[in-house]
C-alpha cells in the first residue's frame, strides 16, 4: 500500500517540476524578446533622427577640403577662378 501512494506523488512532483521549468524558460524568452525589441526601436529612432551638421550647415569633411583648397590657392597651384569653381562644387554638394 505504501508503494501505491508514493508513485503518484513522485509523478506529480515530476510533472510539476517540468511545468515550472517550462514556464520559467518561456518567461525568460518573452523577456529576452522584449529587450531585443526595445533595442531595435532605439536603434531605429537613432537612425531616423537626422545627424546634426556642424555650425553653418557645413560638415567637418567639407571644411577640411575648403582649407586644402585655400592652401592650394595660396601656394599658387590653383587660380582664383579654379578655387571659386571648386568651392562652389563643395558648398553645393553639402
């Protein structure tokens, strides 16, 4: 009689333990999905926000290129007309 009572209790303990473990794993997966979704939304928000241009709406790269053009003009490599044409190309592109 003692053996008959013990088996259903062990079976119930096993079923309960497995159900608890499965429920816990499911909840961890849901939490991980929510964290991943939040990170994706944050990245999408960062990408959709326009990058702030430097002062005056000119990027740093354009400013560097204008400085190089000025140095070439001062060195006599570029004429004033060539310098103006290249400057307009750079300013029109930015």
